[in-house]
């Protein structure tokens, strides 16, 4: 068993370290990573731990290992860009404006339609979870981990409330996109517009079983989030 670090199993921590370097452009596509032996020595772990970390990265499409050729960083088109961990790694640095625009285009395609469906099929349990998430967002604020966790749960619950298993399957990716764009826009000195009124409007539309109002509220929410995130990209 891999030894643990303060952040969990050693292979997970090492995969994150290498993954962040790739996602933020420190290691470029077609670069060859150090050998397993060199990585093991630099991280103070066994080669089996390094192999497990590289397997994690390979599963996300980031690297490819070949005998004698070593481990190569794959082209960006091969990356699993919707992997929640990879999304978080990309926001460790400053993501490109193209990537941010693409991410919000995806949200704008998925979330307004999901909100419409949720308004028609939500249950009391969904409304309870959404309401509790709003309370925690208000209590802790979106600059805190607790508030960001609540925001993530709020959006994931809307997708779950659609009852569509394919949309629900996107919930981890959408929730990660919400979390890390929120984290990114609040870590700069610029202060984004308060999104709580838009969240409340969305909750009320779903609670009132009003699909068109739910769509409109989601469009307004996602559009403002995009404006604030793109503003945070500029010094």
C-alpha cells in the first residue's frame, strides 16, 4: 500500500503535482517526463507509487507511457477535459480565455435546459437540499470552502432533479466547473457581483414549478459568472 501524505495517499498527491504542471503548461505536450526512478527519488517514494500516479494521469488522458520511450505528455485534444480533478488543476494557474469561454458555453447549453426539467420534476427532497445549500452559501459566503461546497451542491442537485441519467452523469463535471470558476474569480483582488439574488431567483422558479423562469434565471446566473470569471483573467 502506498504511504499516505497529509493530502491522502502518496500516489494521489504526486499525480496532482504532475497533473498541475501539465494542466498549467509547465510541462508541454510531447515533453518527456523524468524517469520513474528519477521521479521516485525526487518524491521520496517507491517506483510502484510513481507507476500508480502515472496510471491515474493516463486515465485522464494526460500522459502515455511506453517501454524505452518513457512517459510523454499527450496532446491537449486527448485530455479528458471534463474530469473534475483536471478541471481543478487547470484553475491552479490562469486558464486561457478560450478554455473559460468553452467551459461557459457548455454550462449555458446544459444548465438552463436542466433547470427547466428540474422545475417540472423536482421533489421535496431536492428543494430541501437546494434550500439548505442556499442557507450555507449565505452563512459562509462564496469566498470560503464551506460556501463553495454549498454552491457546488446547489447546482449538482438541479441536475439530479431532472431525473435524466445522462444529465445527472454530467453533474460532477458541471459542479467542478462551478466550484473552480467561483474559486478563481474570488481569489483576485476584484470583487465579483453578488450572485446570491440570482441563486434565490433560480430556487424560487424551481420551487414554483415555473420552467421558463427557471431557464431565464439560470441564463442570467451563468452569464454573470462568465463575466466575473473573464474579468478575473485580466490583471
